[in-house]
């Protein structure tokens, strides 16, 4: 038994020391994200949507490095829960993206925290939702930097079949000046 635990611990240490994951978002994928953001409202300038898409990608990449993300999301959560990593749970990504984009100037967009399966220890998930200014979360785009260590996930809220998203305004208390 002790030998199995030692082997498991060594395997976890080996995997925890790998190179951080980085998004391989191509220009075409970034264009698709910018197009999706711009399609939220016909009055959104293409340049603002493109700038936001690039900012989301760069911020997600920086978070992967900061959180030393090396594995798939569930194994990374395991490493955090056993104390081998400090951060990188879905809400860490969500909150950091939210705080970052709220510091920038995007006059045609609103940013919201959303959650799915709230209260379920194994299934709760959090993500950022981007909407056109003044629109409800249900008409937004989910930005999920946690879900896939290789690319920034995005989808219209109502087309994300993996989760049923709900707005979590009670978590937006850290939002300043809005």
C-alpha cells in the first residue's frame, strides 16, 4: 500500500512539473471570436471586437502561465485539492478574466460572471460571459479559459450544450466603478 502511494505521489510530482499549457489559438480562431463578439450587436465596431478577442486570448495565456497549468482541467483541480498547486480552478480563471477586462475600456460590451451546477462540488463550473452593453447574460458569449488547456473556449450561451449557465450577479461585488 505504502509503495503504491509513493508511486502515485511521484507520478503527480512528475506531471506537476511539466511545461505550462499554452493556447494555440490561430488567427482564424481569433477572427471567429472577434466575429462572434461583434455579432452581439450591429453597432459594435469591428476594431473593438478584435481588440477584445485579442485581449481575452492574451489574458488567458498569461493565466495558464501564472497558474502553471500543465494538464487537463480535472487533473489540475486534483493537484490544487491535494496542495501541489495553488490556483487554476475555473473560478480563478473566470474572476481574473472578469477583473482584467473590466479595467479596460470596452464601451460596447458588458462582462458578467456566470455559473452552472452551482453548489455541486464535482460539477460546479464558472465562466465569463460577454454581452453587448445592456443585454442579458442569456444573449451573451461564454468565454471559458479553464475548459480546454489548448484553446480558449467560446460559444453563445444558449449553444453551450455542456452547461446551463446562470448569471451570478452576487459574485460581481468586486466590480468597481460600474
